[in-house]
C-alpha cells in the first residue's frame, strides 16, 4: 500500500514540497527482515562454530578448583541473566587444577566433577549459576563431589583433557565429566549433552547428578 502526499502551498512562488510517496509495504518488509535477523542472532547456542561467539571473554576471569570459590552474582532464579557467574579461567593451569581435584576426590572419598566450558557461552554460565549458588552447592555438590571449572576457549583449549577422558574434541559447551575417585569416567555417553544447560530446570540438574553420587 502506498500513500501519496501533495502540497499546493508555496512561498515566493516556490513549492514547499513536491509529490511524495510513502511505500508502507517496503517499510514493513524491511522491518520484518531486521526482526528476523535479530531472532537468528538471539537463537545462537553454545553448540555453534567458534566464530559464532565472538571474542573469548574469559581471559581476565579467575576460576577456582574444589572449595575455593569466589563471590558471584545471583539475580533471582534466572540462569540466563547477564550477571551469571563467569568462572572459566583462560590463565589457569588446567592440568594442575585437575590433579588437585582428583587428589581431593581420592582423599575425601568423593567423585570428581569436571566442568569444561567458557565464559562466552550462556549455557556454561547457566550451569555455573546453579553450582555457585551457596544453598545448591552445600546440598548437592560439596557432600558428594570435588568440582573444578576448566576453560576451553573457543573449543580449542585444554582439549587434551577431554581426550584423556574419552572424547576426541569438544562439540558443545559445557561438557561435563563425572569421575570416580579412581579416575574412571562414569558418564561418558552423556558428558557432551549439556549444551542446553541454561534451559534445564534446577530439578533436572539435581536429578542428573544425584545419579552419580558416591554410594558410600
């Protein structure tokens, strides 16, 4: 639909405006194309290619292994919040953190929980949102697991750790390994299925890890 405006008035015998046509159909199509492009951008997940996620923001964030946890922001019950924790540290010595976590698991008779993710990934942060909640941690993590975050960059960092546990590469983030105190991987089939972690309910997360608690 097009609307045509005309103007007959003039100043000093010069028309103020000439015939002007507004093409509402073209405007609407352009608006819809921008809307669709925005939808596609917002729908990108942590399973995409490296370039889908822009720059790795984890460089200045400090992670922590086992029970040495920094204070993080919890905004209500929303793991999608932009202030969700960013505990994946690009500067950490991942192998040292892993060894320390495995040693603590053996000494304390717990299982080890290895969370491989990245701070650019909303699903990695979404899982950390629950893990860093003091009440959740005290009830569902600390009594049963020694847990560590390992940064994978753009799925190109510390991949040798994933390979040690039986995965050739990191296809989605986070990837989570549950290990016995002896170092045996207990969840290899489902370790790479956590790329939708931010969309899982707290009850779903609790139920999953409840199945991997030590029996003793």
